[in-house]
């Protein structure tokens, strides 16, 4: 089955003085999930928004899915407030949660979809025991804290690994990527298996927000349409490897 590609505009790069209007423009351009970066100045070296901003956006935008990415210490203390403010999805960092299983269940108990996030230096296998209970896994492809950073290519391997594990274990979590998603990276990101594409700088920083979102989504969907499903990709790799083995044996 072809995966459903969704664009999640990240308001971190929006003009905060016109937040509602800019968020709406990104959604009109095809974004279906609004990505809201919450930073506390401790877990990451930056401070952004809290529940009141989420609640105000919810009044302006009643329908879109709000994806709250908590880059904070002690997320359990704030999950109820973000749920109350209008979050639909709440994700927490594996690195910030001593009792990750409990935190993910806490998110669900407040009526939200639970997601887990890993930093660029965190291996995928640390998530092995929570993959059954998460709605989405968010792979950070930059070190969290700031927008407009360079995409870290190692995250492609992580996406492929997650897609393989999901396939092998018959699980249903979705794969989201965050950081450096732009026209020059989105093709390989989608081909690796990412489905929810967070993009801040590429959508909000210059030009027309609506058009930026449309162009990025179009590029992502056309890459997805031409990419082979993981099983066929693995078969092609195996074939390539066996051909090169044959060549090596002949020389
Ligand atoms: C970074 C944030 C991202 C950020 C991505 O810590 O989690 O959501 O907005 O920004 P771009 O798309 O500019 O790399
Ligand atoms: Zn984010």
C-alpha cells in the first residue's frame, strides 16, 4: 500500500506577530498537520511557546490536527495543559523521559495521540519496547532547538530501519521527520519511508507561504509515487549485491 504523505508546517519559522494568518496560509497550501514546537530553554537551548499560544491558535484554526512537539524537561507536568489547549498529537523526547511508557500512556489518557521523538544521536533500537504503543515516531534530522539547520543524512537510515521494523512486526505507527526538510532533501526523505514531513524554513521563511507549501508537498508526493515499496527495494538491493558478488568471483 502506498503511504500517505502529509505536510506538517512548523510555525517556528513563521512571523509570530501574524501567527494565525501564516499558519492558515500554510494549511491552505496543503498542510494537514500544524507542527507546534514547544521549547523550555533547558532540554534545548531556546524558548518558544506554551499552552496559551496553542489555545489561541485553536480558536483561530478549529479543524487542523495540532502536533505538539515537546522539547522540554519533565513533560508529564505539562501534557494535561497542552491537551486542554487543543493539542491532538503530543510527542515527547525519548531522551527527556525516564518513564517513557508511563508518559506515552499519560498522553493517551488525555485523549491525544502519543508520539516519541529521537535526537540525531539516539539509536532507533532504544524505541523497540514502545513501538507498539505509539501513534507516530518523530525522527529529528537536525539537533533540536532551531529552524533552518542542515539536514543530517544519517536520519535516512533511521527512517528505513523504522519502516523495516514496522513491516516485520506488523505495527501501525507513522513515521515523521523534522529538520532540514526542503525541496533538495524531500525526495530522498520520502523514498526512505517518511510520511509526515515537518517543514518550517522551507514553508515560512521567504516568498508566498501557500505556494511554498504546495510546491514542497507536490515534490514529496511525486517522489513517493516513483519510489518502490521497501520490499521491492530490498529485493533490488539483494539482486545488485548478488550481481556484484558474481562479478567479484569472476575477477
Ligand atoms: C527544531 C524544530 C523543527 C523546526 C524545523 O528543533 O523541532 O520543527 O521548525 O525547522 P526547519 O524545517 O526550518 O529545519
Ligand atoms: Zn519540531
